[in-house]
C-alpha cells in the first residue's frame, strides 16, 4: 500500500513538473504533448492511489485531470474524470463527491445528455440521504433528476424519483407536498394497465398524510380516491383509513391500536406507514393527558 502511494506521489510530482516546464523554443513545439503526457501520468497516479486506498488523493488527482481536460476544451473527458473523482470521494468526503458530480452534470447538460445528468442527480441524492444525512438536499436532487427524466420521456424513472421526494416530504411533515406527489403518481398509474394496481399504495400513503393533517381531510380524500379508482373502496387500506379516522374523531386510542394491529397481522406495515401512524396516534390524548 505504502509503495503504491509513494509511486503515485512521484508520478504527480513529475506530471506537475512537466506542466510547469517552459516550452521548447518559445512554445513552437510540444505544448499539447506535454499536457497529454501529464494527464497520462496523473491517470496512472490516480489508479495507484486507489490501489493504496488513498481515496481523497485519488479524488484530488482525478479532479486535476478533469480540470486539465476542461481547460483544453475536452468536456467529455472532463465530465468522465469528475465522475471518477466523485466515486473516490464517496469513500472519504460525501460533500466533495456531490460537488464533483455536479460539475459533471453541468457539462452533460451543456451537451444535451440529460438522461446521464438525471442519473447523476439521483446519485447525489443517494449520497445526501445515506452519507451526508441531508434529507432536504436529497429531495432537491431527486426532484432535479425527475425533471430531466420527464424531459426525456422517462416517466417511470421520473415517478420513482418523485416518490422519494414524497416520502421525505411526509417524514419532514410537509404533508401537502407529499399528498400532491402521491396523487399525481397514482393518477399516472391509473392510465397504465400494468401499473394500475400500484395506485392503491399511492392513495394509501396520501390518505395517511391526510390523517396527519385532519381526519376530516382523510374522509374527503377517500371519497375522491374511490371515485377515480373504485377498486380502492374495497381495499384493506381504504377500510383501515376509515376506521382510524373514526377512532381519531372519537379519541379512542384502543380502537386505533386494534385496527392498526389487525391490518399489520395480515399485511405488514412498512417503516413509512408506521412512522405516520404513530404520529396520528399521538393526536389522541391518553388518560394522563386528561388529568
């Protein structure tokens, strides 16, 4: 490991020396050649840093290569190396990883490669939600990815990104935003014979968001959802929301708990469902609260 890092350091020093060398005969010969040679050395060095697991140095070196390509007007090679830099930075500095990908995205959008830009926005979102723990930024980049996917008619990919936005919006108690997205994705699903069944889950999630706001909101929403998707009326999910809404109105915590447990015993709740149900349940005062 130490040997690879030492070799990489040496190559970087040689590359820098080559770049800083005065051109032969006032620049008549070798201007482009010395940059190409330097880039080749930096490339070898970056891979040696990777072998040595010196991820920050590898990322820095790929960034240097990208900057050199960008200066030379080779945007494609620059964007590729910014992506390589990001891959390395992910192992050491998530913020730098996101910044490097954003540089690549800017270049891809300039050249009209919007699908690749969308995928990199997804990656940035994943970095923020897992490594950076910045849900707000994750939402921003999932939505940007969705916008690019929509522009390229990749509606399925766009909706997947927007569902992530909706999930995080709900967790951040931005229920109106979450409801808007769930209803839009459900409406899109109803237009497809293959996706139609998935509308039930989207309407269920939207209904839970409504319950978090107000039980009357939820009852009105159910009427609307059942009109556009009659099969939802007979679903366990719709019946559960109605029962929970009644328990909430009656301030009956036992009925609320019993209905939730009965549903969970047949169809297990996901973490999202559990989180929102607990929030709704907390709206019901327990006996200690009434004393």
